[in-house]
C-alpha cells in the first residue's frame, strides 16, 4: 500500500496556497512542499493534527491510500 497526503486538492478546494498553510499551521514552507510533493517519508501526529485543523477536514480527507 502507498499512502500520500491530499494537500494539493485540499488547497485547491479552499482556494489557498502553501504560504497560507504555512501561516495557519506554523509548519515550514519546505516541509509543506515536501509533503505536498510526496517527498516525506514520515509524519508525526502533531503535524497531522495541524493539517486537519487548518483544512477543517477528517483524516480520510487528508490521506490518499492506494495499492
């Protein structure tokens, strides 16, 4: 199974960009860029919580799981 973050679509849905997400979450732009582009190997629970809060979404909206 492959898991990645759905950041691109969530940003499009809100009409926002990574700079907005950086300000909302206090996560660095570089880290967000890596997450958005599938370059991140691991993510901690605090980061997940910040992303869920910023997007006002549920975990199943944030993650894309493929086989």
